[in-house]
C-alpha cells in the first residue's frame, strides 16, 4: 500500500508539490488531534495544519474519509520507517529501532480507535483495518537480519506478530513505556537465540 496524492494532468509541478505538502500536513495534524480527542472539530485540524477548511475538504470530503486515511497514512509511515532504518543501520539495530516506532504507532492507533468507531460504527480492530504494510516491514527486517546471521533462521512475520501481540494490550498505563521495552527486549533476545552469527547461539 502506498499513500499518494492524486495529481491533475496539466498542473504545474510546484502546484502538485504544494497540494502534496498540504495533504501531508492535514494528515499529520489529524493524527495528533484525533489521538487526543476523537471528537475534535475538522476546523481545529485545518487550523493546526495551516490550511483553510476548503483545502481540507478538497482532500477529504468528509470526516470518515479523513479518519480512514489518517490510519492508512500512519501504517504506511511504519513501513517506510523500516526501509529507512535498513538503509542507515545494521539490520539488528534497525529492527530494534523499528520496534520503538511500532510502539508509537500502537499508541496512536489506540488513540484513534474511538474516532474510527464513531466514523464507521464498526469495531476498529487490526484485522479490519489491515496490517499489510506492517507485515511487509516485518518481512523486510527479518530477511535482512537472517541474511546477516543476527537472528535464528526461519522466523516468519506471523511468528513475530504473535511474539509482540502483548503490545496491543498494554495501552496507556503509567508504566507503558517500561513494559513495552521489556517486551521488546524479550522478543529480540529470543530472536538472537540460535542465530548462526552468534557464538553458542547467544549474545
């Protein structure tokens, strides 16, 4: 899945770029505001994004369209983070830093759940909204780490998602960050056990 901005044939490149930036600003502002308050007015989101309400409605004709695109946009950013990290970090470090990014995504998803239920009047579950970009990111990271000998061979994205399933249940507890850190340390320690690149399968 890719988040793209529709482009009109014949539009000057600078206008297309401006439209893309406006859309991205709206999505970023909506994510922040909806996380804090599912009932936030669209006018507040437009003001935070620095655009007029007309620009907001040209991009998103109604509240439901905006909320659904915010979720898709955030999921896509999680995937893009995996690509960027693998381009700039050793695979093992990229995986651990990506898990921190995933934790921030999980917090955002929890904050958006009420807004999505309000918009669609249906349960906002991970399965309903789709996790294909997250699964793709996990696959990229696991493949890179397996090639580097940093994790045990044969771990699948499904295995990984099951291992970190507790993330979705931690919620906004006072000790959430500490609990998430412990969970991810346990998961990454488990992945390293039996890795061919580690003496005796530990490290």
